[in-house]
C-alpha cells in the first residue's frame, strides 16, 4: 500500500495577498476533509507545519523558502513535492494523488 504524506505549510498571520482566503490551518482542515472523502481507502497522512516552528529537516527547508519568498503559503507539499501554493486547487491535488496511487 502506498502511503502519501501531505504537509500544509503556513503561519498564524495571513500573508498580505491571502487576506481574503482561509488561514493555512483552515486550508489544511479543508483539504483533509476533501481528500479523505475522495480517497477513503488510501493511507494519507495530512500534517500542518507552522513555518515559525518547523521540526524536521524538510519542514525547515520549506519554511526557509517561504520566508525567503520563494514560495507563498499555504504551501502544499505531497511526498516532498510542491503541488500547490497560495490558494490550492483540489483538482490539482487529486490528480497528483491519483498519479502516485497507480
């Protein structure tokens, strides 16, 4: 069985361009509900990382890139690959999950 790890990166304070969008944590919760509804049989671990408090080496790397404005948050990383940033689209994320699960 393929295990998929999704990490949503963000911060408590919304970025200036994201003021009318949900927070990164709310985005994580929304993604988690939608993904589990679409792929109930799959092992998908969805995790939130506050860019002010990264834990793992990967979290530090992506958090630094967000701080350096290489990426916007919320940033969605699936198995180490960036799949969405800013305002993530479900169709893009679903397609990537389907590609991995084949």
